[in-house]
C-alpha cells in the first residue's frame, strides 16, 4: 500500500500593527517586517495575504504594495490566492485594492 503525502497546511500571512489575526500562519507588525515576510515566501504559494493600510505612526502598507507591484512589473508576481485588504482607512484601502488589482492580483475588501 502506498503511503499518502500529507496535505500541506495553507500559508496565510498577515500584515497588521494591532489586530491579532488568529487564523494567520505568520504575522508582521510593520511594513519592514511585511517586506521581509513576503521575501521569505518569494518562491512559494501564499494562499491568503491579509493587509492593513495604516501600520502605526507614519508607517503604512505602501512599501509592501510597491514590492508586489515591482514583482509583477518584472514578470514575477508573487503567487497569492487572494489578497484581503482589511483597513479602517477607506481611502487607503481603496488605494491598495486599485494598485494590486491593476497588476492582476486577486484582491477583496474584508472586515475583521
């Protein structure tokens, strides 16, 4: 009898300065940590990516969005099932949704 391979756990990443996001497998609390987190997963499939726009003080998700846009521009977009934008900042959230949708990422607004 052939031994079956275990089903891999989904990779669910979150970038948010405050929310616990208990369903995520890894979480970053700043844009710098978020950039590093995505770079660590550069060559793997990310099932879900949860993004908050405002990350405390003067920090925002925009460096992460820029990284994702540049990757798509260079023909190597991150492989992500769905990007969920969950921000209390409606203008910032809409900016993220528009920017990433433009580069063919599957993006949805969400509430947490």
